[in-house]
């Protein structure tokens, strides 16, 4: 069904029928429920706290387990926040927080997996691209540069690629 056909169908329904369908969607699909819960009670602070806790738990587990260092955990939150329409500043903050907490971890413990460094570079590139797209890079420039500087301070094998990202911004 095309969007045009859907609009035509919805225009033919009464208000009561529309309400009934929306309630059915709410009950049947968890994504719809999450969307409406956020739309009517956008508690972004709580979402951010939960996201940051779960991201940091990947590197510094609360329950004494071995750290998993999964980038995918942060990526799921970022994707979810984008789909909910969370403020771009909050999304950018989470993107940078993910890299910063990973750098804190790698400063304390030796990381030998090359994939870790590659995934952090990918996250960094995505974060910078997102901030440019949303026109908010200037607000996060200090943190972006700090991440680049920290990659050099920790002597990451791909530190020059972090530097290249920032150099492209300066032109």
C-alpha cells in the first residue's frame, strides 16, 4: 500500500475507527508503544542516563564480569534515539560519550584487538558526519578535538586517521 492509498483509506474512517486502529497498533507493536510513550512523555534525561549506563557497562561492568567492549550497544541506542526524534544534541552527546568511555577504558587496560580501534574510528567518523549534517559541530568541536588528541596520546595505530578527520574540518 502506498502512502497515498493509506491517506485515502484513513480519510474514509470515522474518528472512532481511527482511535480503535491506533489502540490496536499500540497493543500489538512494541515500537508503536515506545513511540507514543516517548511522544507523550519525552523523558530524554532518563533515556540518556540509561544509555550512558549501558554503554559504560560494556567497558566497566558493574557486576565484575569481563568487559565486552561492544560498539553495537551504543549504535542501537543511537539508532533508537534517531527513530524517536530525540534532539540532535543528545544524540551527538551519546555518540561522543561512546568513544570517550572506550578511550578511558583503553587508557586503563591494554587493548590488543585491532577491530576495537577500527570501530572507534568508524564511530568517530559517523559522529562528526552526523554533527555536520545537523549543523551542530561547532558546539561539540572541543570534544571532537579532545577525542582526536586522546587517540594520539594513547598512540592508537589509526591515530592519523582521527587527525585526518579533524584536518578536513579545518578547511
